[in-house]
C-alpha cells in the first residue's frame, strides 16, 4: 500500500518527466527504431516476460533486429542482427562504448573504479591499459599455467574416486569448484580448499549474490530523479546494500591477507600482489594515473563476476549437449584418444593445439550457450545511426548475441548442436566475426577472453580424455533438458548428474 501511495503522489512528476523525455527523444526528422507500444510511466516494462534474451528475441522477430524499448524513462535499443552488431561494435564503436550508470553497478565497481562497468573515459582507458599490460600479458598468463593444470589434476583424482564407486557426480557443483579454485588461486592467492576465511560453499554463495546484485532492479535506474523514494520505501536500497556488504567483506579479507606482516610473496605473484606492487611503485614514480584501493577492489570484483561462473556454466552446458548427442561425443573422444594416445597420466595445455574437432565442439558450445547472452549493456555517447535508424545520445544498447547466434539466416538448423557446421568455416569467436560474439567485440571486448577459453578447453579435455560418461541408473538421456535460468549469466536450470567411467 505504501508503494502504491508513493506512486500516486509522484504521478504528476512522472507524467511531466515523460513528456519532457518524449520531446527530447523524438525530433521530427529522426527515424527511431520500431518497437512495441509503450504504456504511460512504465514504458515497456510490462513486455518483459521470462528470461531477457529470449524475451528480446521474440520481440525482435516481430518488430525487427533494431528495436526500441523504454524501461520506465530509459530508452533501450536491442540489436539482434549481425549487421547491426557490426555497426554498433565496430563502425560506431567509439560512440557506443560507454556504460550506463546504475545503482548496482556503481556499488560493485566501487564507484566505477573498474573496467567492466565504468563509463568510457580517460580513467577507464588508463586502468584498462594497465590491467592488460600488467595482469593479462602472455608472460603472466603462462606463469599461471601450473595452477590451471594442478586444479584439473585434482578434479580428475576426485572424479576417479566417484568412478570407482560408480556414484553420480553433480557436474554443476564440481565444475564450479574447478573454475573457482583456478580463479581464486591466480587472482587472489586463495586456495579455497584450505582457506581460513572462505571455502567452496562460501564462494558459490558469494558468486550467486554477486549476480543477484548486478541484476538487481532499482526504480532509481528506470525513473531518474524520483525512483529513489520508491527504492527507499520498498527496502530495495537496504537489500542491495546488504548484499554488497557481504561481497566487500570478502574482498577486504583478500586484501588484508595480502598486506599482513610477514607474508611472503610467491615466485609467481597473484593479481592482487601485482596490483599492490604497482600502487607502491606509483607512489614513488609520481605517475599521473594512480591506483587506489577502490581500483583494486573494482578489478577484483570484475574478475569475480567474469571469471568464475561464466566458464563453469559453459563447461556444464558442454557436458549436457555431449551426453545428449552420442554421435558427437564418440567423434570427439575418438579424436582426443587417437591423437593424444592411451598412456597420458595428465593433460597439459600443450595438448590443446592437437585436437581440432574438439576445438569445433567448444566453438559450437560458445554459439549455442553464450554465458552472457546480452553481454553487458552499452550506452551511446552521442547521436548515432544504426541500420538507418537514429539512436539518441544516452541510449542504452543491448546486443543480443544469443539471437544472432541462432539466426536461421546465418545458421542451418540454428537450434541444433552440431560442431560439424564449422568444419569448412573460418568463423571464429574472438570478436572479429559478428555472427559469433560470446566475448563481445571492440573496445569493450572481454579482456579475460584468453583465460576463459583456456579454462573451458582444458577442463573439457580432461573430462573427455580420462572418462566415459553415462546417466545414472534409472535415468534416461531424454530426461536431460536444456531449460535455462539466470539473469546476467545464463545456466542450465536443472542439475546435471552423470556417472564417470574410467577409460584409462
């Protein structure tokens, strides 16, 4: 009742604001993209049913591949075509590469002191350059190879124990632990198997809360200037603050662990060690751009969101598709075992370059199941034209890479899992082919792409080399569905349980 009363009191303000906004967005000579009819005040919020990427796909099939929606007073353009994506992410990339500022992203980026959510500008460019040069360079990537391989060895050991007992394995949990262990070790220096302040379950809970925070809906975001009152009355502000407080406590524990007296930095310093060292050097050198603790936490936050669940859900999707498609499973395992031989005691990253059909399987998983099917929203910094339509300044822009990757104009039987489609194809997923963009493209392409790809490939290669896989007794492959769930990151809704059988 209090929220309804608040809305009624604010109704005149809403209507005046809407009138002003509509005049600003619709100069008589502009050709705005088509879209569903808006309702007063709420715009198209009533059209948002189900998961956003599938909802937008359905709407775009009716209104076109460049579609205009209004979330309250906020204009949002959804692009669902290869051509539109190329214009937005390549031709007009500079004008379309900023980020919208929301209540939640301001929190988790520590007031936009990161590279994932910060608006485009000089500070963002300086921070990204530093991160790419110091944290994501080839030498640093290779220095963490032993961590990726060790954690996969540990995974194989645990799966072998399950195989000997013929017990089903919860792959969602198992694969999450694998990826979380890798990311926490190389980024934070935290071994979640024996850490004092966090364990596997804590990390899973934190990642879930992190995604909940990113997807958190605040009226302030949709109704600038007046929505804050609704957020305060409804308790949404308190909810977001409580979730952020838990995350910040974890990040602070990571920092405190690194700066405690007597701590020895290893020969291969983790990401936090490197950034702390850079902060010390900047104090001495007097550089114009200076890292702060908020920058450090912002980068940790980015790694936590982009580095853990994205790779884990991709691996889970891969196993779900393969167990449902025994022809492909046999073909890829035959290639792996013929190429690598039967006597390997462990898989290394050097093995990845030898298995070509396996690479096509991974590519098909990235096509069918992009972890973030809408990427992260962009915001225009000036008036641009996309596919002949006028896009005003400060318009949010979403690229529906899920819809593009299942476009029947681009793909034969697009909803079918078929790695063979890439046998004679040069299409790649590293941001240059706009029909396949799991990591985005342009200035905002995922900077951790190489780590993400390697984590998925190494994990999947281990699973397929050492084990055959069957469904538990009493279950049928047909029982495994592909229903989705999630918000920013989309995962398989039902738990995937399979029984590993030792092959070697």
